[in-house]
C-alpha cells in the first residue's frame, strides 16, 4: 500500500458552508476502517472548529491555525508550534480600525480588504510576520508557519513521512501542504491555480469530492495516478540524447548485474543518495560491508558482530533513518536463513507504515541462491526492491520473475541482459554488444518491454567531488583544451578548467571569440569534461555572443564554471 494517510482541508473541501455532511463523515469512517489515518489541516482556530464540528473523532490529529497548532481529538492534547504576535500588534490593529479580528493561540486573522492595515501595522512595528490569504480571509502568522510545516509536525508525531500521504484542498493556503505530499488533489470547486498544480481534480465538489477521492483510494490505492507522479522518480543518469533517465519511485522491482569491478556498488551508492535527497527511506542488506560508509546511514552489524532483525527494525521505525544491515560478522552459510527471516519483517513494516520505501539486496546470489528454496518472494508486497548480483542466473528464479527493470554494468552488458532474459524465459532484446565506458550502464525496461538504453550514470557525492577536483585542478592530459586561434597561430594548453579560465582571460578577443563561435568550448566540455549541463549553458553564451562584448561572454562562461566547480580565488 502506497498511501497510508489522507490530509484534508476543512472549509471548502471537506465541509460545505462550514458543516461536515453525514455522507462525507461516512466516507471518512470507511477510510479509517482500511487502517489509514486522517489528518485535518485547517486555518481555523481550534475552538471555532469545535463549534462547527463538535465530533472530531475521525481525525488522528488536527492541524489548526494554518499549521501553528496540533490537537489530538482522542486525548485532547494540544501542542503549540509557534509564538504568538506581541500584544502591541493587536493594539495597533484596533487603532487602525480593523474590525472582526480573531485571535488564536498563535494566529491573528481578519478579512479582505483589511490586509492593507495589517501590513501597515507589521511595517510600523518592525515585526517579522507573514500574511497568508485564504479566499477572503487574511491570516497573520510567524514566518515559516504554514499548513505544510504543521502537517510535517503531525506526520513526525505518527512516524510517517509525506511520501505516504495524499493531500486534498481548495484554496491559496493549501498549496504548501499539497506540494509536500506524494499526491496532491484539488476538489472541483478549488481555485484554478490549485487545480492546475494538483495531480488529480475530483469530479465532485466539497465533501462529495473528498468522498470520491476516498473511494478511489480504497479501490486502487490511486495506482492509476502513478504515471502522473513522474516528478518523484529517481534520476540515474543521462541517455545519449542528454535526456535524464529516471527509475520509478514506486511500483517496480529492479535488477543491477554485471562483472566484478564494473561499478555496481558505485551505482547503488549514487541511487540511494538520490533516494535520501528526496526523503525516501532505504534499507541495504549488505553481505560484504560495502555500504557502511554511505553518508547518513545507521549501521547494524559489523565484522565482529552479526546484526539482528530487531536492531534494523527499530532504526527503521523513524522515517528519517536509513539503514545498512552489515552481514560481515555472520557466517556465509547463515546468511540466506537470516535473509529469509529479515525480508518478511521488512515487508510487514512496509505494509504497516509504507517504509522502507526501497530495499536493496546486495549479493543477491548469496542471499537467495538459485538452487535454494526461497519462500521470501511470497512474504508481502514485493516491489521497490533492488537486487544486486554478478550473474542473474545464480539468483532464485522466483525473484528474477519479479524484476521490471534490469541494469547492466561492466565488460559485457549485453551478455548480462541476455542472461537475465533467458533466466526468466524470455527472448533477449536487440542491443548493441559494445563495451561500456566507466560510469555507464545499459538499462532495459522489461515491463513494459522496451529497447535497452545506454546511460551515463550519476556519480556518488564522494566521486563527484573527486571529479570536480580533477576537472578543476588536475591534469586532463590528452583531453586538455588547446587555444590555437584563427590561423592556428597559438598553441596554449589548458589542462583543466582553472587553467582554461586563466588562459581564456589572457588570450586576445579574436582567439576567444573564434573558439566560442566554432563551438569548441561546448564540444570540449561535453566530450572531455562530460558535463552536459555546463555545455548547454556555454552553448547559450555562444548563441548570444553577437549581443555581448567579448569580456561579457568570458564572464558568463566563467560564472557557469564557477557555479559547478571549486576554483581558486
């Protein structure tokens, strides 16, 4: 199950004219019965909300005052998340004649057109406050407080992440928490700008629209929206046409295979770094201790002591914690049995919480060998798993049959893809049998079936830093740039980007513009530095060179380089 929580606005979304209708309440109860949680996210003050909706029992938590208050209906606990404006602010609003000022624990609210006096009071008193609009309402809150921050606090209290949440709203102040969640929905009566940004717009309005959303959640877990959520997919590198190639953030099982030393651990490290940057939780089952140094992970087990499933599961209860299960301290013959015990518990945790979002099984041929009985494949929702191996033919076939996308690295990628295809009883795809360069992979979408694509993969952060230093300060030798100028009168070698900028500043204008206009800088950066983004930006400078002075084009190229590479002052 992908979605474990519904976050919903109240006025204009769940409620009609401030009232929660019986049929809408019944839909909320249906959703609760599916073991999902519901959080109400509203701009209203808590006492005002309780006046119009006395029974808040469908909601696990209420986020009130536009993100400033958390309230637990079951226990009546209230938590204030921000500081209220000073009393002198309220006094000044009264002096300016602002009527109908509502004051909560944190929020101060009035109505249009009195935002002018509100802003005047903030400016006069030198206060750091923000004004948020909600249709006709004008809300004043401390900076940085909004529905997204309040919902984040609520999710943290429930040990959930925004990736397990669907949000639904209708107005300006709902943009923030819809953007936070994995899927954002607007009811039919929502403002046009919110509908434009939403992943789904319901056919019905108000509470009927929320009930429609709930019924779709219960029927399909919104699986049909998967293709519309591509912004969450994980980039792995650039294809031959410079298109960024991405792997699905949800719903696919992956295989990474190839010869030893071909770059499997490098690609896995880059992949999990991309997951972490996007807030997706991962767990790596690591037989050889290759991933304990991945930044920001919790490690259970080491060379001296074997891990336990309880240690791993306890760390994974926190959405922000990524875990490496290091099996070096465990005998080789015991590792498959440990995997058979751990994997069902990871899948059970995912069934309950939606996490870990990705499970990486390194050395899969040792943990789930082809000739061993593998019961783990039927242990739960087997998706968002990355199997890593040297030879696919040595991995349990029942696991290979689950694979949707295969990635091959190393000296013989076509053979690796063919070995996998034969292993699952399919004809291999047509592909180029040529060897890959370092840092490249061959990617085959098995389901839906496509043609293998060659991709230059994203390097892990440590390797990226090494490459940055190399290209900025190292010696590229036969990949150096030569300033020769028109007529080939010069012979100046730039062995790295730092030298390139120094020489570029020193050569005469005609030499600089000659190479710029011929596209030599772009080709060198794309082919030798292998930085397509930088090459694209320098290409833009080339196209506008006739509108700029030579010094302006030099400055533009230097600026583009310095934004990406560490250079001396």
